[in-house]
C-alpha cells in the first residue's frame, strides 16, 4: 500500500522530516468529493511511489492537525517538501490538477 495514514503522532517523522516530497490528503469518510479524490490519490501514490510520499489525514480523527494547517474545507491536499508547505489545493481538481503540482515537486 502506497498511501500512508498520517496522525499527529507520526506527522513530524513521515511528513516534515521526509526526504521525499509529500502529498497529504485531508479528508473525511462522509465527504463525497473526498472519496472521488481519494481514488485518484491512491493511483497517484502507486504511480509516483519512488519519488513522492503520499498519505491521508482523516480530519474527524485528527482535528488538531487539520487546525494546525488551517484546513477549513475538504478535500484539501497540501504538498510539503523539505518540511515546508509548498502548495495547497482545496477541492478536487482531478488527476491533472494534482499531477501538475507533483511534476513540479519531483523535478
């Protein structure tokens, strides 16, 4: 499985300190657009598994993380590189929207 489950307990290690760029999907089980985005994100995780770390944060279970990163609506995907937020996409832009950012990050 390429998509990881990020929590407040492992976020520092798996996202902030990761040597790869990281794509973090903030989502919830009750969110329809999140489920659509999730299927695409799972495929992207497989496609870029050696160049990009991909994980999900369930905002219902990890409200503290969602607040810390100012996630006001979902789906929100935040891209990190070298521990810093580089890009944020709110809503579901489709595979092409995510891939455009990924290609910039992994150059």
